[in-house]
C-alpha cells in the first residue's frame, strides 16, 4: 500500500443496541465513544442499527409478502394487462 494515504486500520467494537449484541473486529471507522472490552482493553465503539443479531434474514423472522394478493387486487382495480 502507498504510505500516508490510507486511514489507520485498528480494532473497533461494533454494538447493536437493539439486540444487545457487540463484536470486536478491525476497521478504519472511528467513534467518539470508547468501551472496555472483555479482554480488559479499551476500544472505540461504533453503534449500528442492524447487525446479524437483529436482521430478519439472519434471525429467521423474515416475512414472506403476499405478492399474488397484491397483483389480484391491482388487476381488480385497474383491469388486467390483456384488456388493452
């Protein structure tokens, strides 16, 4: 890498407050807050809205949309495509 143009790559804690979940990884992101981690060291913390602990795809709580009902309702309201 070319020296002097890249931000520092260091350990950062990402915290999902909605799921009460946090994980330590390396990143170039910075945060104003710090947190004391399980190993006794202090790291910058970045609060995120969604993580693997709260995302519906990973938790198995995703909903399947009723697309057939929506199409039928649209066709009742505006007519079918073949009626042009």
